[in-house]
C-alpha cells in the first residue's frame, strides 16, 4: 500500500500524541482530487480539537483545514484539466443549496475528514480554486478558512460598504487580521480591539484607523472617541463573553453586529430594550458558501491583498507552531511548510 507522511493526532485530549508518522496515501473517487500540500495553516479549531473542546472528535485524525498545493491526481479523467495546477482549498465541505445556512452534512476539512497537515489530502474537485499567481503557497494557505469566515461576516452577513466604519474585535488573530485587510481594501474605516497594545500598534501600521485595549476599563470610551460623530456601522466579534453587551452600546442605531464565535462564553446582561429601540441587527455567521469563497478570492486578487503570516514553520516544527497558537502570540496566520522529515 502506498504511504505518505502526516501529522497525526492519536489520543483524545493529548496534544503530545501528535506525531509525524506513515499513513495510507488517499485514493480519489470520481469528483475528488488529491492535492500535494505545499503549505498548511493552523486555526484555533485545531487546538480546540486537541483539547477535546469540539464535537464529534475521532482519533486518529490528520488535522488542518487550510492548505495550498499542486493537484497530483484526480478520480475522474473528466477533471484532468486540474492536474499539476497550483490550488487553494475551500475547507467547507457540502454546504448545500441554501445560501442562508449550511445543510446538516456540512463539515470542515480536518475533522471528520483527514486534513491538510500531511503530504497529500483528498478533497472534492468542487472545493479547488486556482491559486492567485501573486500569492506564494504559504500566503495562499493562510487565506481559506479565515478569509471565507471573515468575508461572509463582513460582506454577506454584515453588508459592509465603502465609507462605513467597522469595529473588528480581537485583532491579531488569523480571521480578524484578514478582515482588517479586506475592510480597508474596500475603503471602510477600520477600528480594532486587542488585549495586546503591540498588536493594536501593528494593526494601525497596516490599515486600521485606531484601536483600544479591551483589558482596560475605558476601552469602550476610547473606541467611541475614535469613532467620532459618524459612529460605528458594523461590529464583527468572535469572542462573546462579558464584553459583548458593550457592543450594543457602541454600534449606531440601525447598525449591525455579526459574530462567529463564543470563545469567552455566552454574554451576560444583554440589554434587549437597547437592541430593539436602536433597531440593531445581531447576525450569527459560520464559514461561508462556495460563492462566498469565490468572491473572497476575487477580492484578494483585485486588491493584491497579502495575508500576515506567522512563520512559516517547517512541518517538522509543528509543535512550536501549535504552542504559538496556544500562547496567542501570533499576528496573522500561523503557517507550516517544507518537508515532513
């Protein structure tokens, strides 16, 4: 049986069980392609899985939702045009026909299907998009999951338009940094929050108009001051928690709040009267449709957006990369590349 190398998570709630080992090479079925991975990126999802904080965890499993590479094999001769093409992978599998929400069979590459942290990965041909020429494989690997999630939160669900002001919380993380770049590219005014003053400074150097440290008591006052008379039209959040109720105070009447995570838990003390009186739209969002993905890639190409990369780390140094994410020290996406031995 043909073999390949992969980073395999082997024991539940035991990140130390991850190791580079030999695993079977994936055989493509009709409608599928095997991609030789050139680079892969980490997401918080990968860390949550190793900690047992994700539904439906199975082991052994190759993690990784983000990847770029070259098409090595297809399962149907009708798809031969993809052979040898450099590609990005859309990690959202089987979204379905409803653009408003994913169907029950929707899943994300990297669990339950083996993911991109291996020499090869098998994916549906429909999930391939040609890699923009201006992006390296490492940069292309940094875009898919975060870019898709951020694009839908900003534009499809959030309706962001040029000239509006958007507040992006938790800048420095992969999705937030990509959203900052996309929003700035379309001439929206971007404000940010972070618990790290250095990350705020870096965001300002790269397109944000200002920011505030959410660990300080006066962070909402500072954001309101930065927003000025125009106020804030859209807020995108991924944490929830105790700070979420402050967002309904900050956003303009008729404004929008989109969110795609609750890493800080469910928010206490939501002021429903404030929400209905100000006619605020609070919109949940998760990943995105194939069309969202195509439009996101088009936006990146149109403005030659290059994502911020932490690394790249060699695949053989995957433990350092995971620890960087656990420690929360990165700005942008943590990327793996190179050989597996």
